[in-house]
């Protein structure tokens, strides 16, 4: 049977309102009484009734988080930042995974709204299919923010990596180490603005160093996007047989860098002497490969922290805060896959 405020009040010989205020740390109640109430509540196993509280405050104390692949290290690190910050500020979290499916993404958002979440943090699918849907959400008095990636066509704020800067730094490093024919494996999410920014950074680094070799593999095939490693592996095998094969690879995520590494090793090439490889994400697995992977480390945890703080600060304002548009600079991590 659920322990009630009335039962705690009866045990202590105080009013129900005194117990309620004490549990909320009201300054109207003395510290001695607050400590007594909290100690007895813990002893009796009291659990606050969030439903009743939400009826009083019109807040549920719940945020929604939607990403594309909860099992991967990268979104998992953003999730940790989101969850820890929410918990520290007295909120709990509902999370869901779109699996790079616009229909599933829309269903998750709708379901979370039906649960009356107080705010939404979303790593959106790179697709035009939900543009009008997200625009319709702006009419609600609900704070929403994108993380990791955003949709430029929608006036929803975001917290992302400075992707142009990260790509430019990575490719510039390859050039400084003597690599001249740098291939860019950009993958299968051609509609993703953040991926486009990484390609732009790659091209700018080549232009600034007067390199004529420029080859980018970039497609728009959302259904095939989860098979990024296989895509990169097969592409790399073909490119290694080209008359003018690359002597370095910039892969816009670590998954595709791993596919390229395997293809090179199978073909008998020496990494990093014959061919250098650098990724983007700095997944933990890259550090423990037989040839550890150089990569661009994104500020994953910080992205989650900043997003939740904006959501909760918005809830505490008398009116909605202006959309946050934040890019955080990544850093280059050099390991054995580059000279």
C-alpha cells in the first residue's frame, strides 16, 4: 500500500501541509522539522505522487530524448550528458530510438507529447519527410532542441559540433604529414547538414593547400545508412585498385573509417605508411584496434548538458527563450593510423 502524506503527518503529529512543505524544502518550515519529516518519509518508504504534482503545477518533471541508435557509443555519450544533467536538476527521462526512420521518429515524438513531457531533445533523422511536422511543433508552448545534427529548414534551436572546423583540422593534419591523395568517404546521408559541413571542411583544406586530388563519395540513401561500415569497406576495396589510388582517407565517421581500415589491411597495405586513415567521432573502440584510429573527438557529453540546460532554463522563464544555436569545437586525437 502506498504511503501517504497523511500517514507521515499522523506519525509526527503535524499537519499534512507541514509534511508537504518540508519535503519540498520550504523555508517556512524549520530545518529540524524538515529533517524529521524526511527521515520518517524515507523510513516508511514514501514515494512522491508525480501525477498529483503534475496536476497542480502543469508539469510532469519528464523530458523526452530521441536519437537514432541507442546502442552506439556516440549517441550513448550524448544520452549520458542529457540524463545526468536532467537528474541533477530534478527531472527524469523518456528515451527512444528512431533507427534512422522518419516514420518511427514522428511516432516517438507524438507518443512523448501524449505523455505530456515538459521538453524534447531530438537527434533528428536527416530527411525532408518530417520538416512540416517539426514546424507544427513550434506552435506548441513546449521547448524543443536538436542535438548532434539539425534541420536548417526548421526554426528549432540546436547544439552540435563545429563540423567544418573538425574536418578542416583533420584533413590539414593529413596534408602536413605528407599525404597528397586524400579520399573523403562521406557516406549515405547526403541530406545531413552536418555531414555536408564535414565535406566542406575537407574541400577547403585541399583548396588552401593547392591539392588537385579531390574525391568524395557522398550519397543520399537513408535506408542503407545503417550499413555504413559495409559501404565503406566495399568502396575502399574498389578504390585501392584504381590507377591513382589514394594515400589517405578522411572518413566522416569512425564506422566508415573502420570499414576502410579492414579493406586496406586485407589488401596488404601498411597503415599508416602506405595509407593513412582518420575518422570522426572518436569512438572508444578506435583506441583498442590493432592499429588504433586517429579521429576527431566530438564534445558528446557537453552537447547533452547544454541541450538540457537550455530546455530547463526555458521552462523557468516566464516566456520561451530564444532558440539556442550552439556549435562546440571538437579536438583532433592522433593515434597509429596516421603518420
